[in-house]
């Protein structure tokens, strides 16, 4: 999941503000306008996780939405760990792994 966050950072690296904003808007339009993949075949636990994350994205102010999207890996892991009632040590280890994979992806893709 953290890899997705790293890719999001890398995609906009070196682009001017207009290009970056256009990309961010296009990325946000799909989930915010309900165009995400159908949930009919989705496991109820996955649907709950997705719905919780999407609600957090919708509740964010417009200026902060892309930052919320960019941290989706950590947000989903945090929600998942909470729902599973993981102990704090396990939760922190998972969040560290997500952040590490995001950084690794960014470094790998960075031009």
C-alpha cells in the first residue's frame, strides 16, 4: 500500500504546478464522484475499509484532499489494524512498513 503513496509522489516530481494540479484533480475525481470499482463482489470487510477511507477523503477540505489520498496506505492500515484490535507494537510496525515502502517506491521511480 505504501508503494502507491510513493508512486503518487514520484508522478508529480518535476512537473510544474499546473500539471501537478491537473493530475491531482484527475486522480481525485474518480473516487469522489463514485466512479470507483463496483462493491458487489467485494468482501464486506474490504468494503468497510474502503468506505471508511473514502469518507475520510470526502471529509477533508479541498486543499488537503490530495494529501489525504497520498497517505491512503497508512490510513487504510491504521483503520484495518484498529478494526482487528491489533496491539500498539504490531500497529506501529505495520505503519512503519507502509511508510518505508512509500519512500522506497518514490526513490525507485524518481527521475
